[in-house]
């Protein structure tokens, strides 16, 4: 299965390709959404990268993997196990869990 980072890198590549294919064509001149679609995809990828960048595996007490983010590690009931709900939600939205323990 593809990791989150690999999936986002592929989305960046596709957005760049879309922008390059659309740039300078009569269709792009007539339809500014071609460029906006690539820009929008880049913004969405950057937003997801920011979110997943805040969540990372951390070897906690008792040798258990927890989420090292400030939010997940300060829960009143204790640190969230890795992968945390945020990472699991992103993985689910992207089509499944990653085989890569580091995402």
C-alpha cells in the first residue's frame, strides 16, 4: 500500500502535470479553472502535509508507540496510540492504511 507521503507526492506531480499541460493552450486561456485546479490541488496537499507533519510516531513509556503531537500526547486519558485518530482519518480518506510505520 502507498504511504501518505507517497500519495501526496503523486498528487503534487499530477497537479504540476495538469498545470503544465494546460499552460499556454487555448483551453487554458478560455478556462482559468485549469490553472486554478492545479493551484487548488497544491494548496490541499500543503494543508494535508501540515496536518500530518504535526503527528508522528513516538516511542513512549513502556516501549509503546504513541503519537508525539502536542495535541495527541496531552489527552486527559493519556497519549494516543500510533497511528492516532488524525492519521487514521487521513489514511481512510486516501483509501486505506499505510504499510509504512512512519506513514
